[in-house]
C-alpha cells in the first residue's frame, strides 16, 4: 500500500472521527495536521479540484444538507470537518506550487 493511500485513509478516518464523536480534544488540530500531510500527496492534476472543493465547503457548501431530517446534522458535520482538512491541504498545495515555480528552469 502506497503512502498516499495510507494518508487518504487516515484523513477519512480523522474527518469521520472528529465529525461524529463529540468532545475529541483538539479535533481541529488533528484535521489541520492530517490535511497538511494530505496536500503533499495530491497529484498535480487534482490540485485545482481540491482547492475548489475546499473553497466550496468553506463558503457554506457544508451546510447544504442540514435540512435533511435525522441525518442532515451529521452530514453537515462531516462536510465541515472535511472542509477543514481540505483547507489545510490547500495550504500545502499553495506552498508546493510556489516552490515548484521558484525552482523550475
């Protein structure tokens, strides 16, 4: 199993744990660290899609499913946690793109 796949699995588990288990101490910090690492393993073809998805979730897209009875709150919490992790991954992507542009020939 590749390191990228392991990081993706850890990211999904962290997002679900922080979203569905109330009271996880420093859940935001966990998502930030996992997201920063995730950003390093995003393929260059998928970088724009990840950043756009992070912007969408950060701009309120995570609350779109809140009105669904019984499960809307859970779905909103999951999408909100995913948005936090993807925002951190976007920071890594911005740093990688900047480094790649500064070091290209």
